[in-house]
C-alpha cells in the first residue's frame, strides 16, 4: 500500500535550489540558450557582463571571476606574492579550503581562535598567533579572516592589526557575498576579497564558480594573468606561473540572472533568521549579528549541549540538520603540523562540539519555519 505523506511530515529541504530554479524559470533557460547559440564557452561576453554587475553590486573597482572559491583564494595569494616561509593567519573553525589554499601556495597557515558569539576571528587570539608565528621563524605575511555563516568578520580591526605588522588582508567571503559591514557590502574592506558560487552558497551557480574582488589595479592585473596561465601580452607570452582559473560562460549567464534577485533573497533569509531567533532564543544559543553588521545567513547555526540527540529527533520529524564544522582544521591530519595561537583553540573546540545548522534558504515558507521551530523546541524541551 502506498504510504501517504502528510504535508507536515514531508521532509524539509535543507536548502532548496529547485524552488529558486522554478522562480527564475525561463530567464535562466533563455540566458543559457544564448550561450549555446553564440558558443563562446570560455570568456564569453557574459563573463565580462557578470564582472561588471558584481563590481556594481559590491562596489569593488575590479571583479575577476574564476573557477571556484578555493582557486580564488589560491589566485589571491599568488597575486600578492605569498609563498614558502610566509605565515598566513586564518581560523581553524572554517571550511578546509581557507587553510588548504595557504598550503597550496607553499606558505604556512597559523591557526587563530574565534569569538563564540560571532564565530569569527578573535582579535586577542590573532595577537597571540602573531607572536607564535614570529617565534616559529615565519615571515608575517597575511591574515585571511573568514565571514563565517554569512556574517562579516571585524574587517577594520583586522586591517589595523595587519597594517601594524606589515601584513596584508585577504578576506574569505565565500559565505558572505552580499553581507554588509558598517553599512557597505563586503568586497572592498580588504586588499583582496574572494568568494564562491558553489551551488549551496548564498549566491550559487549551476556548477563551480568563484570571484576575486580588489580595488588595487596591480593586483587585478596579476589576477587576470594568473587566471590564464600567467599570460602576458598575448596567449603565448607567459610572464608568471598561473593556472586554468576561468569561470565558464554558461555559469556567468546563470549568475547574471540570479544576481538580479539576490538582494530580495537576502531579505527573505533575514526575515527567516529573525523568526527562528524569536522562536528558539529561550531553548538554544541562537546566532547574533553584531550591530553595524548584516548577515546573508549562509547557515543558521545554533548551539546546544546535546547536539546529536537533537539531530536524531529532528531527523525523525523530517527536519534535516548539518554540522559545520565537526572537526576543526588544526585537529585534521594534513594541518596538525602547523602552528596554533597560544596553547590551543578552546573556543574553536567548544563550538565544533556544540554547533548544529538548521534548514535555511530564501524559499522556506512560514508554516515550514514553524515546523522547524516546534520540532527543535519539543526535542530540547
Ligand atoms: C565554500 C568555501 C570555500 C571554497 O569554495 P569552493 O567554491 O567550494 O572552492 C572557501 N572558504 C569558505 C569559508 C567556504 O565556505
């Protein structure tokens, strides 16, 4: 006998790319069809159009689209001359690509603890990491703060520390494109800002993609060259080591259409986050957005003591959850050999044991939000 799924039992999607696809419908079909007609699959006119649109969106002088968010970080470090012997300070409580990119260019990550309220780089720990990097004989070169779960790190304070120590800042905004810091969208606060268009990010394409933002003409020129094998005056003139770092024209065409509704989606995410907070603040530690900051809610991440029990109960109620991130980078095999700030990263370890993310996407309707809220309340109550 076919089992009937009641609407209040049907599984809730953790993110819902199909709902957005339905909303965009023909506009995406037409945009992709146009590329299929002109056949300029590499660096076609849509790539230039998207770069102009993104520059206008976040206020950056230069946007260099690229293959993915990890390559964006690698290209940013190649373009700013980061390499062996250099210390690059970054969080351990992040997606692995942040530190992986540092190792890829031959430099050494130095892991910094985070603040338990914002999940972002802690300034006292940053100072300790600087002392530890010096003691380890590394050259202080760069700081890579991450805007975790969509809320910017304290980019001005980090820039001030970098300036004091003669370092540069590369901001990993893979989760925070569209977020605001002191009233301005992220993209211009650091020397270089990188982002990702992986489908699950707030602005995702239909495959892999990324971008690098900078106001610096020289860095922009280096990035454009690195993106195409270190190309110089023409295709067969190579002036540096680069890579195949381009964004496909089809992905650019998709992103042009998605960027048009992105601000509307950011507002929807904020409404959902506000409702979640209202419904859950007395039973869990809910995420806070610091005053003067705006989040794009790449994840809605709460903290509870009995996380696994909560996940198990929610799963029986058709409410999926995810853990970002269960194992901090400094505890993972390939990264264990690199320095950590102070005697360890206590906040990172604590968060890794307590965080749990709830379904979050702009098309989560109010009845479904209420279902998530009551399921969490019942499980914790
Ligand atoms: C997703 C992500 C990246 C990497 O982006 P990809 O496009 O998947 O390569 C880097 N840093 C952070 C913080 C991310 O969340």
